[in-house]
C-alpha cells in the first residue's frame, strides 16, 4: 500500500535512471542535513571557522540541484514517464528546490554564526536555538527518511511535527522581545539571533513540503494548502476503500 | 530398485496383446471378431485413463493424499514420483534448518551486518545493524543504504569501492555516536558491510588526545620560567664552584624537557586533523643540501654525509612539516651511527612516486623492534637511549607528517648492516619544476655552501 510499484518496467535502464536520480536527491539531502548540523553547532559553539565553512560550501548544494534538475529534464524528454514514475520525477523536481532553499538558509545561519562568534556570547540564549535546531534537524531527517522509504504515513506524522517548530519560534520571539526591552544594547545581537531562528523555522517548513511531496508520490494526491486533519480523514477513507 | 524396464515394457505389451486376444475370443464367440477386439481395447484404454486421472489428482494434492494404488506402469510412476518428492522434502527441510540456524546466529552477533547488492540496495541485515542504523525490517529491503544513512562520507566510501580500510563516521552531528564500517565485497559486486559501535573508543581517543595536548601546554609555561632562571644562574659569576656542575646539568635536562614538550605539542597538532596537507612545491635537492650542511656543522667530522639526487622533481607539501620529518630521520641516523660511519640522503623517482631515504651504516635494528619503532617513546635500548638526548617522539612525528601527505614510512634494517628509513610519496605529490623556495614561516632552504 505505501510503496509504489517500481519494478515493472520494460526497460531496465529506465528503472536504473530513476533509482539513480532518487539516490542523488537523498545524497543532496544528506549534505543539507550536514550543513544544517554544522551551522547550528557553529552558532552554539561560537566557532567562526565552521560558520564560514558552511557558508562557503553552499555552492555544493547549488551544484547538486542543477545536476539533478538536468537529469530530471533528460528523463522527462527521453523516457516520457507516466503515472507513478511521472509523479516521482515531479516530486523530485520540487523537492530539490526545497532542499536548495534549506541550503541557502543554512548558509545564512553559518554567516551569522561566524559574525556572532566574535561577540560576547549570552549564557542562556543559544540553548533555545540549540533545542530548536535539534527539533528542526529531526524533522529534516525524518522527512528525508520518509522520502527514501516512500512512507506516506511517516510523512504525515512529520508534517504534523512542524507545528512544534512554529510554537518554539513564537516562544523564542517573545523571549527576545523582553530581552531587547530590558537592555537596548542587546538589540543588534538579538536581531541577528532572530534571523537564525527565522531561518530554522523556514527550514522546518521546507521539510514539511518534502513530506507533502511524499504523500503526492504515494497517493497521487496534492495536499498542499489543505488542513492536515482533512488530509488524514481523506487518506483514512482511501485506506478503507482499498 | 526399479525392475528392468525392458521386461516390464514387454510385459505391458503382452498384456495389451492378451486383452486384444481375449476380445478376439469373445468376438469370435458372438461372431463379430473386430467388434470384440475394439471393445476390449476400449475398456483397457478407459482403465489407463482412470489411472492417469488418479495419478494427476494425487500429484496436485500430494501432501494430503495417499498415493493411488494402481498396478503396473502407473504404480512405478507413482513410487518414483513419491520417492523424488520425499528426497526434495528432506533437502528442503535441511536447507530451511540451516537457514534458520544462520539467521539466529547472525542475530546474536555483537556487530551489525548488512548485505548489499551491486546497486548498493539492502538485501538483508541482522538485528544489531537494524538497531545501529535505524533500519526497519520489511520496508527497508531494496532501498539504497546511502539513501537512508545520508552521510556524505559514507556515500563516498560505498562509491569508491575501495574496502581495504574501514570508515569511521558520526551519523548524527552533535551526537557522540560513532560507527565504524568495514566492507567486504563478494559474489558479483555484492557487498557485506560490518557495522560496529565505536563510540566509547572514539571518546577515549579524544580524551587521550586532549589530555596530551593540555598537559604539554600546561607544562610549557613553568618550564620556561625554570629554564630562564637556570640560564641566568649559570651565566652569573658569583656562583659557588660546587654548584656550577649541578646547575649545568639542570640546564641540560630542562632543555631536553622543553624539546620533549614541544615535540608533544607538535604531535598533538598533527593528530588533531586527518586532512591532507596541500602545501607548496618544495625543491627537494635544496632541502637535502640544507639538511646535510646542518648535520655536518653540528657533528664536525663525525660522519661522512653524502647527498644523491637522482631526479629533478620537486615535492608538493608543507615545507615546515616536511623539513621536520626529513630532519628527524637524518638526525636519528647521525645519533645512532658511530663516528666514522656513512650517512646517505637519497631522493629518487620511479613509476610509483617519489622516494626519500636515509641510509646509514649504524648498528642496525633487530626485526622485532621494527613494527613498534614509530610508537611514542618506544626505545630499542632503554638504557642507552637517554644519553642521545632525543625526545623519543621523532619517528612518531615523521609518521604523522607523512600520513598527512599521503605518504608512508618504510624501515629496512639488518643488525650490524645499517638501516634504511625510506619515505614513499605518491605520484600526485610530485611537481615537475620546483619553484625556488621561500615561505611564510621564514624558512628557506637555499643552498649556501
């Protein structure tokens, strides 16, 4: 039910092409995961070189996106895929855009981290970011796992977790406002920190998008801009029918 | 055993003829010979068909039915088939038992095992692997392993297909978990992957490195103070005569200690990273000339030091590190070779790459010491070594420097025949036209004899 039939192709080469492009996407995902972990740790540990490395390595993500994009166009042009294969290609094209954006957000965090590393570090502040970073990393990891396994149920579960990030974002924002009101000298740094928190929140959203593509791939159903509860009930109905 | 098929075949034929004959008799009796024969044969045919039907019926539901009790050729067929069936059943059971046994034994293995096909998709894994890598039974078969364990180094390790060494990675950055992978190819491109949890080992290693680095750093400042005062004292004129010798000795020992501490610091700096050094082109000929000059000026006339340059190629590397490695080797040779001995510094290039060797006519090293020679503080002769004044870290430094240049150290020695310490650099490290050197550290090996 939750795996797509991928084995019934007349052309073995076609199958191999699809598999290769899929593992390329997950390779790219792995690299983005690493970038994210490095960026957060650069900020929390105050490691400016690591931050710069992250910002510099973003070109690698862009390169991967371009190469996967070209590969997808080639498959579309030469193989004219249909049904689930077409959905896979479409989902991949969308997913790499999201991954690339995640890479950009990581670059931003890395850049800010290297700048903040030169300044005095607040004792408690980065603990919040560390926690938020952990949550976002888990979401990204789980969404890519769902993509690798074509597991729509897991994808739905991850998509629901995105709310956690939003709540965390709210909390940090409120805390930062009090922090700035207490001492206006903190404003500059706190604004920088808010950029990081914002970037992390965006990364969570992109991960959620990837989960939506997984559901699209498996069920052929577009669930963007639909409430998650509705999606769940619809999918449950489908499950009952099958 | 089967009866002779020809006899039986004959018997079956006779039987048909007998039936036909009986039919003929009956036919004659009623006056219609051919009808009689045809009728008898038809009955015989019907009997055969009924037997065939029984046989097929039994074949279809072999496991639940007793074999049909038909005589003659059909009986033979039934017994043959049931014998084959029993034998197959027996083998199947045996293989199944073996397979179950195998699965149970691999499940109890302390290491994770994953079998991958040529496309690196998961064929099979044991329980420990599932636990270490977060794999799931049922859903994860047929998925590319690098897609689930998305660590770039791991994907590169699988892609490179070079499994002589193992790979150590941290699957999640920021978490201490550290896994070691060792691939073993088999069959037609399949791969057996062993996974081990080495978190504890990795932590211990980091602790050890940190300790050495911190300890040597902390020792340095008090040592500087001690050495400074000793120097002032020994230079002063008002020193009582009976203290002069002890203070000289203390100065010598504190110098030695400073050397050890700075070697330890250099080692921990080298150890901190595994990354390959890029560096700049080094003029090896010039470097060796400088080494020779330094050796000769230090121990005047003690040894005969010769340099032989057999190739014009230079070397890509960090000049500071390479100098310290080469100097350590040359210095060792000078220390252990008795006066009047010969030391040769040699540089040559062949299809394997560039080679630097220090060849001496010293006392040589017995074979049991060779593998342990590059360990820290390892001494061939613990009693004798201290008066040579070395830190005991020289060869360890050489090994790390070479490691970071993709090179390796090979030591050949025979007792009483002298030793050869050779550094082998890969071809990629060679440069055709070495640039005349000056470098940031202010060190410039330019010939000045």
